[in-house]
């Protein structure tokens, strides 16, 4: 199944956004790579997806979870977490600047 995604940057007056489609059976790591290409970024920073009370990221064993459910972006399939039309998630790239 193909998903259509609308992504926009928060916190700026002039909205920067993109709309793109992707296959629902990819991992969140693969979705991250697609977002990087669509936004023209170069994948230099950490990232995470937040869906409800779950956080999907590339785990770092030196930093334990901060009281939240953390799932591995290399293993989690998008369709498992996003199954409803209109469902939203937050994607954070570059934890210092919070893009």
C-alpha cells in the first residue's frame, strides 16, 4: 500500500513543506532516509519519530530510555504504527536544533 505524507517544519512563519508517497511496508530508518532526500538534508544528525507514547529511533546503548517506550527504527515497519487515515507523527531531526 502507498502512503501519502505531508511534512512541514514547525516554528517558522513561512511554512516549508513537502508532500511525498512511500510504501507502507518500509522501516522507519528507510522513511528517515526518504525524508532526508525530500527535504534536501544530508543525514548528519540523530532522528526520532514520535507516535503517541512510542518513540522510534536508532537506539544508543550508552543512553538508556528516558522513561519512554523506545523502538528500533531499523526493525519497526511503518504500517504497524500508522494504520489510520489522517494519523499523525512527529519527526525530529537534529536534536540540538529540533528540525
